[in-house]
C-alpha cells in the first residue's frame, strides 16, 4: 500500500518566490500592528524593477493612493536576493526595504515607522 510521503500540511518543497513572499508578509504584519492604516496599502512583490538607464537598481518602491487606486509598496525580489546571502540577511533586508517604503508613504523617518530599523 502506498501513502503520502509527508502529511499534507508539510510542504515537500517551497519555492524561493514563496519563501520571499512569506518574508514580506511577516514584515508587513509586524508593521500593521503598529500602524493599522497600512491595511489600506497594497503590498506587492515583483521579480525585477523596470529598467531606468543611468540609475542604480532599486530594492523597492512606493506610490501614494490616487483617486480609486490604493497606496502601493513594492519589493523587488531578485535585487534583494542578490544582495543577501542567508535567509536571515534576506529577512532583515526585506524588512528594511518595507520600512523605508512605508516611511516614504507616511512622510516619516524609517526609525519612526520601526524603532528597531537598522538594528538587525
């Protein structure tokens, strides 16, 4: 008789994109506890930013709300992955990018958004 190799709640493999998404979600959840208004912000992950000749590659971006469009924060997966070697480094960098973009949207310093900013 054959059965499953692992229970259904245990993933056999998780993609890098799924792992990255989980890091972004963890960071957003941490910030939403302190800033409930972030529930109205759309957080997105894109693989790479659009190319802009002569500029460095950004790790993230944000756009304020306009008319019927919500405010958005985007984190660019591949540039973040290339700048971090371990999962812990990646988690810290993702959180830093999310904090910086939220700070931009709220018109605050990153340290105001998360007092632990830059300490990871």
